[in-house]
C-alpha cells in the first residue's frame, strides 16, 4: 500500500520503504519548494520526470528539467524549486542508514517549519 503525505508545497507518495532504501514520488506545485535542508544519515538520488525548476545544491543554483538526474550526498544542502507552470514531479531514491523525516535539518523554510 502506497502512503501519500500532503505538504504545503505539494505531496509525496512512498512507493517502497525497506531496510536499505526508501523510494518516493514527489510532486511540487508551481511556484513552491520544500525547505533548504540537509541530512545526516541518508543520500538521495532524484530523477526529474515532469516539469522544470531550479536546484540549489550547496548554495549553487542550476536549472533542471525532465530527464535530469541529481545526486545529493549526506550533509549536502539542497532545495528544489518549481519555476514552471505545471507540477514538478520526480522520483527520489534514498539510501543510507535511516530514512525518517526527523533526519531533516531545515536551514530555511518559507512555511515556518523547524
């Protein structure tokens, strides 16, 4: 059974939650973005499947689009912003030792989350 969680920026659906990885489909609404954050215990691989946006990785910005692949290592600061008119959709594959939401260290969040 897939579990979908709604967030102020869009939603994510957990496709696989295993001991050695977690896989999500993430949808970011137009003009929105999750927090600028990093993780202590996991790495993330993202495959952009729909839309376009901007990636901020360790304070460096670049444009992204469908077909792009992004690797985020442990402790790397990251944020993805939907700059397009349609939903930005990507597959996130987490690997590491722990995949809980409490491994998110937010550096900046426009929704006031800590």
